[in-house]
C-alpha cells in the first residue's frame, strides 16, 4: 500500500475518482487505475499533454519497476509439475494499491508523516519527531506487506491488513539527511533542484523616463550649451556667410543653413559637410569643435553612470537576493509571531493564509537552515497551506489564471498567493521558490490558462539539489529490491524516456539574468526614441507638404557632372592652374550675361551679345530681341544651363 501526494508531473491524478474509506472519510482514499492520467485540454488540441500518463513516479513504478519486482519475486524456474493452465489462473504475485493522503493532497511531508506514524488519518499527517523521540513509530509497528491469501485489505483502515499504515510513500519525495535518519529511501531516480519564481514584470512607460537622457547635465549647463550654439550661429553669419559658397546662395536660406552648421556640428563636427574658408571662421570653428569634444566626452561618461545607477533598483535575481531581506518570499509553512521574545522560528513573519503549528514544507526548512547557518541572512516570510489553491471545501482549483484572485471561496496556494497578492499594489511578496520539475509544470499550466503569457516566471540559478526516491519504514526490507529495479530502468535508458515524456527539464517561463552589470532598459532612454521619432515625423511631414505645394518642375533632372569633373581627384594635376583660371573666367562671363538676360526679359529691351567673344574683346555685335511670346533658345540657353564642376 502506497501513501502518495499529488505533485505533477510526478503524480497526476483526479482526486474525485478516489474512493473514500468506509470507516472514516478523513482517512486516505484508495485510487483506482482510472483515476490516474492527465486529461485532454483545449490548450493541447484536446489531447492529453503526457499521453494520458499518471506522472513520472506513477509511470515508473507501475510500468517499469513493478514488472521487474514480479520477476524477482516469482523466478521463471517454476515447478515442472505446474501446468501452463494452472499458471494462467495464479493470482497476481505483487499488487500495488495507491492511497491519496487526506487533507492537503500536495504535501510530500504529509505522505512521509503517514509513513512515519504508520497510520492514515488527517491527525497523523504531522510528524512528532524531536530530540527525545527521534525514531518513527512505524519503525516498531510495521509488520510488512499484506499477503492476500485469506484477507481483503481493501481500504486504509481495513483491519485485515497486516500493517496498520503504508508500506511505502511515493510522489516527489526529496531525500534529505534529516529524513534518512527516520526512514529508508531507495536510490534516487531524479535529481530535483529549487528554483526561484517571481511575478512577470509589467512594463509601463513612465513620463519621467522621457527626460532621463537630459538628467546627467543640470538645467544651467544645458542653457549654456544652447547659448554657445546660438553665438556660433551668429558668428558664422557674420564671418563666413558673405564669402563661403558652401552656404545657401540666398540670404534668407543662409540663416537656416548657418544654424544647421552650428547645431549639427554639436553632434558631429564634420556632420554638416561644410568647412570654413576665412581665418576668422577657422578660429571660430576650432573653438566650437573643442567645446563640442569636451561636452560630448563629459556627457558620454556621465550618462552611462547615471543610467546604470538608475537601473540599479534591486530586483530578485535568485535565492541569494532573498537572503538580503529586501524582498518578501512566500512558502508553505506555519505562521508565528516573529516579534515575540522567543519566536518559534527565525526570520520576519509578514503574513499569509496559514496558522500556527501547520506543517513545515521543504522550502520553509531551507529558509530556516539558511538563517541558522548565516547570521547575516534575513528573510521576509509569508506562509500558505499548500502550493496549489483549494476551495474552502477542499476541492482543487485548476486552470483559472488570474481570475482566481477575485474568488472569495478559496484558500490561495503559494503560486496564486504570489500572483494575486503581489499584484494588489503593495508589491508583497515578490518571490517564492519550489522544486524545478513541478515549477516548470505549474508555470506552463498558468501560461496556458492566461492566453499564452507567463504571469509567473523563473529567475536565477537553481540551488539546493536533492534526489527524489521512494520512502520505506526503517524496518522494511523492500528498499533494496526497489533500488535494484530502479537501477535497471536507468541503465536501459527507460528513465530518460520518461523524463522526456513528462517534460521535466522543459521551461516555458524562464527569465535569463544578464551578467556583466546593471541592465539599462528602454524606459530609461525613452526620451532618445521620442526625440528621434519627432524629428523623423517632422521630416516626413515637410517632405509630403513639399511634394504637394512646392513640387519640382515637370521634367526636372538632378544635374550630373561629367565623369572627368565629378571629383577634385579626377582633374589632372598638369595644367590645373590654367584650366581653373579658364573655368573661372567662363563662370564670370556666364554670371554677367545671366544678369543682362534677366534684365532684358523683365524690361523687354533688346540685348546684344557675341557667343564667340571674350570679355576683353570689343562689345558684342549681335542683337537679340525678346518678343513677349518667344522663349530664349539657341546658344544663350546653352550658357544658362551650363553646369559648373565640383568645387567652383
């Protein structure tokens, strides 16, 4: 007879299919085979997630260990006089009956307490071991497994059973030194570890984040920088604008162009693509660029330190974070008055839904052992009665997601207590920890019931590893033979297949903590994105409006310079001076003639010129009249459309 507790994915069972004891409804219930197995769900396309299996522990024991035990107990060397027909009518050599512990179905300590006390009722689910009574009562009362020859042994309290209590306990039982002092364990079939669980961060944009990129400099310094840009802008207009053809040709456009030069060089001295040509402008820009270099270097160093400091708000990054007392942690366990002169337990008790004297979970004991081992450690502790949520009538609440937080008829388990209470605006508690295999399963369930989002996530490294095995009374002879069967299952790779089937290492809700320093989040530099998007938006609006209201003339083509004049480096060095002088003379002539043509067009007066004459020749001898309905054409239009090479 096996006393077991529910802890998916190790044990998956429907408690409503388990049969209550006829003598005491508060005793353990026997569960038939059809009570075990996961059910089809909509989240899994109406199929059982684990192929209908009853969990790793149940599957291992019933389908892999039990056949081997039967071989050990009934060797193949049968009596030669025994016929095959007689063999077919032989009763089962070995039967395993599963009894679900009463009250808190998920308590591994409850299952071990029943085994230790050698009884089956709710009152027996608390171990009374202490220094004066260190041994389990079952060490003396256990009589061995029941032989079903002349007895029935159909229920927990059946008087025909050879031993009054369980023959073994199963589930997700961690093998610890304290437990091994009182009970026998098989070799471990799985290495379980603890993992920290927190509420998934909910990102919200705080308007203060828009200004973080400006905060490393004070307001007075920003004003001083802006004034310097304005001064440089004015000086460019005075010193460079009259003679520097890199600026826009029209004076009304030079104001904007000069400001672009001054402000753009604040980010990148060469960014605007302009350079001074006067000595006054060169000295001006040397001073400006020196100022820009110092400001940029100072800001770069300051903004990194500032944002790193602002991102250093304490966050839960693992079990070591909880030891500092900065975060509340919820575990299963009793409540106590931590402010009394002699408190029952160590740590600061903050509240919960438990009561004094309630059983201690493994997680509760880990906290107590840490506090005993380190005087520097401190914990802010909340306690619940179980990991899962139950109604006040004792029914398990499943697949309700965050809606369970609104129910008044339930007692929150540690998972939902963290989810619901941490979301009430008080931000307490902030974390819990649990065995990793069960945590992965329960987090995946909550993800499925929350529309694909993980309301709770794992963080940090795992810790406190311990093996999982089957427990027996100290005087039992069965732990060795069970260990032998488990060893064979492991050697033949069957256990590895079971671990993959029940996804013991799969994690859908895990957050990786980056190493190497504090993490700067998008909220902290949101102002940078806002400014960039505003500038892009303005540019987009300006471009669209330009195309609508100020389009380029129809058929306009962007001027393309001749290949041999496209860049300064393309001009041959030999004869460069003479060629430049000729181009300059030609450009001056184009400029003079353009002015005369425009004047003639405005006034309608005749205009004379000689296309082959130089400026030093006699006055032009050809006369051209411009009637109102005649456009300029011929050699004159060629002069007007002439394109100067780069650099002139």
